[in-house]
C-alpha cells in the first residue's frame, strides 16, 4: 500500500530508529569524508571528551527541524531558519556556502533573500535532503502535504529545484519506509514524487540495479548513481542503498557506504535514516549506539516528535523568485551541504 492510502499510526520505535539511524550514519561516516586534511581534522575533533562519536551538521540541522516541529506543531520556516542560524558551529563541518548563509541569517537577514545570496539560482547541494527524513516522518500520514513541507524545509538554505527535489525524494522514502518497510515499495513511492530528469534517470538505473542478478559493487554504484554533494548525485544513491540493505544488517550497509567514497557522511545519514524508519530502533546495533554522542537526547526528541506528528499542519511560504533552469551553471554550489 502506498503512503497515500495508509494512515496507520507509525510506532515510536520507527521514529527513534530513523533519527538515531541518521545520527549513526553521520557520526560513523564522517571520519571517511573528504581528503587527507579533512580526515585528519575530523580525527582531532571527531570525538567528545568522553570518547563518543560526534555527528556533523547533517544531524544538527535534523535536530533543529525536529525541535521546531515539536515547538511549533507545524513547519514554520521563520522559526526553523532562526534555529539553523543559532545552532551553527564551524566544528560541525558545515559547507562554506551554508556557513555564509547562516551567518547572514544570524545577523538579521531574511532567509527568503539569504537563500540566494551565495548562489543566485539557489544551492542544489544535498543539505536540504539530509534533514528531510524528519519531515518525512512528521508528514507520513499527510501525503498531500509532504512534498510541499519537504520543499519548504529545504528552501531556507537550498532554493534550487534540484535541491528541493532531493528533499522530496528522501522525505518520501522515509515516509514509505516507516509505513511498509518493503524495499521496492520504498523505491516506487519515492520515485513517484520526482520529475526532474537527473533524478528520474538515476531512479531508473537504481531500479535496474535492484533487479539485476548480480549486485553492483560500491565503485559501480558511485559511477552510475553518484557519490557527490549535489542532491542529484547523492539522494538517489542513498535511497538505493537503503532499499538494497533494508533486510540486511546495519553495519553491512555502513560498510558499503564507506567503500562508496565521496560525501560519505551525508549519504550514510540519509540511507541510515530510511533504514531506521523501516526497521526501527530495536534493529540498530547497541554496540554502535553506545558510542554515539547525545544518544538519549536524540531518542527523547524522536519520542516527542512521534507524539506531535498527529497534529502537523503546513502553510507554504510565499514565492518571491522564479524557478531556476533545470540544470545549474558551473557557478552554482559545489561546496555547501
């Protein structure tokens, strides 16, 4: 059954599985991110004083979304923008473009102008998609509102159509996973929401890969689906990996993402959020959870989000700009997440 016809209550265990899965993917993927200098830096700052694995901006902004939804009872972009700006810390690994934008919002800029101040057509990075799992959970029983809510949550920092499409894809995959957990249903439901050709083409490739008699290796997946920070080069990849491994172990999936290379922490966080929404908290390995920063805080937010989800409402933000062309020029963002 598609989420359009499924209004059954989602167990709190799946909310916790999604948020904690996201944080685990982020925290355990971060040390594998980037080149030698980036890895060296994360080796220095990637653990807390007590030795727990720190997470990055992927988790921080997802928690911001959860806290805003809990506090406001609906997707309030002004509140969310303020939380994003207030939570910014360089040590969480924010991209340069996102950092510049959030600092401008913190100084009083309206997010509706700030979101195009760095890149005039808006960012097409995967930063909007990496926090979309929270939106997918919250609006899972409101499929008519889900896409608009996912786009609005992403638009604060990622205004390009491809950045918005990535958020819709990932949010839809999480909503489907939370309801059914069936692999092909997750892919089909999320694919039904996509219209932008870079996504449509990769989703067709992902379906072919899932139906192939021999599973492709990590290198082939990276080449054919992508492993970059652009939403079109990472979001389909994350959905594919989650669907491929949803009936296997969590560590097996993380190992595959690590071998994929590229934007490891964000692809891992998105894949793990979908996996966790399908399997629930009880399926996540305790051996990893006990090494995760702020585990109890994240679990508590997941429970609060589950309680609040039944009353979610959404009001779209006013559109002040024309949509950008389908594919961005070379000047568009490649450095912000």
